[in-house]
């Protein structure tokens, strides 16, 4: 990572885990372990946990995010949550286009873009996920796909708005499989994302964008991953549910320059 030009962000993605009381307990355990971190510390939690998480995180350096947002401000969309609803609760970040949302809930590159714009217009900071499947990688489409997904997600996003956007490269073949991309593969993928941003906005703008790695980063491999030039932190799954492991990742990012 390069903290001289961009912000390092370690964000936990709890997925469908933790009740509100469990969320409170975990955040209280985490707070002293990540205090004073030299990176942004974010926990993206299930909708029902948001009020409890925000209350538990008060006075700490932990920021709270959501795991999804709808692209409409209101309407007949049963079960969905609008950006203004999240903003009023005190949410700062929101994950958009995670591979599980794409795989199980019909997210497309177009809806990812619409959700990104809705989040930005409400004052939220999107963590936009892009990534390839194993089949796509084996066919040699990684670079083409990552650049396409990145540009699609950022359609109609201004260079000024881009300052509030985080991109998370998550190779789908390394999500929840126990398989982790090598540090070089992670750096290469993140580099493709940054190159796409440079093509659309210019190199100077691209150098300022935070690009996370989101493929099974954990306490054992975090230091090697965040040492890479294009890896500006991580979107952390299972390890974010364990205070000790998450704090090790935060420390690894904090120690990078």
C-alpha cells in the first residue's frame, strides 16, 4: 500500500452473522485492540445490527457500514433498504456488488452502478466489489473482466465523488473456499482495477483511490498482502468475526507506510 497517496481501509464484512447483542459484545472486545490504528477501521454488519453496532462503536475509531443498499430512494420494494435510511442511522460505508449478492441475489453490473450512485448521492462511501470466477481466470479474462466491471460500476461517478469510493478486488474463486490468491496475484488484480480507473479518470486520480483485496485475507497472510503496492487494505470476511484475528490484520495495515 501507499499511504502517501491514498487511505488504507480494513473493512470487516460480517455477512449473515451476529445478533445485535453479539455485535455489541464483539465490538466492545475489538475497540481496545484496534485503538490508534493507522488505517480506517470499518465493520459492515447486517441491517438489524446497525443501531447496536453504532452505539457500541461510539467514541472509538471503528466506523460502521452496511452490507447492501437499494438504488431507489423509496417505493414498493419489500425488504429493501434505501440509502437515506442508512445515512440517518449513522452508517458511513456500504458494501455494493459483493460476489455473493451477484451469485445468489441477481446483482448485475448495472444495478451495482445504480446502487453506487444512490449511496454517493446520500453521502455514503461505497465499497464496490469486482472479481472473476475461476473459469474466467483460467480462460484468461481476468484483466478484461476487472476493467469492465470497474468502469461499469463507476459509470456517471465524477472524479470528485470517486474520492469517497473504495474498490474491493475479490477473486470469486478465493471467497469462502479457503483458497487465497498469492500476494502477487492480489497485487496484479488490484493493479488492473487501478489501471481501469486511470483509463477513465487519469493516472493522478487513480493513484488516490483505495483498492482493497477481498479474497480470504486473514491474520496469517495480511502482512504479506498489504505490503504489495496496489493493496490498500482488505475486505475481510470470516476473520472479522474474531476480534484477535481482525486486530492482527489492522495492525499489519497500520505498520505499512
